[in-house]
C-alpha cells in the first residue's frame, strides 16, 4: 500500500531473525547419523574459528568515533559513539558473537564489530 511503513520494531526483529539464522548447529562436527565426522572433514565449530573476546575492548568506527564493549558473560555492555551505555543480551542465548535488544544489535567477530542502532547507519568497527 503506497505510503505505508514497516514499524521499526518489526524491521529490527526481522534483522535479528536473519542474524540468528547464522548460528552453527549444535551438532557441528558430527555426521548426519550423529556420530563423529569422518577424518579430514572440513567441519569446524564457531568457537574454534574466533579468538576469545577480551573483557573490555575499544573499537574504532572511523569518522563516526569509537565504541567500548565490555563482556559480561551472557551479555555485553556497549558505550556507544554518543556516550550512552546499553546492555545487550546474547541473541540467541548461549553464544558469544551476537547480541541484541529492542533497538540495537552487535555482531562481534575476531577484531571487528558490526554495530546496528535503529534509525542510524550501521557502523563497521575495528578493535584498536
């Protein structure tokens, strides 16, 4: 319908749903029958690919400034470029790379962070 808009919450939920679909299955490294993967199989779990994140790190987001990320175990605390602090839970739970709330989300991989805030451009940040 012309002039209709998708509510911001619905758009963010759709984005989080897409991000959560990137989760490795719990049975990564196993064969379809549930047993161990054959020797030489190219299956590597997500935790083996990424180095652990430090407890507190600063990420440079270019001309947009920097963000600080503090690991809280099953959540992160982000001090955004605007100086506002927000806690984001793991989304989905029990993983350590994607975190999100009602209007913000962050994906952390190795030394890069993709920070999304509703209504603002996505920031591509690098650990400094």
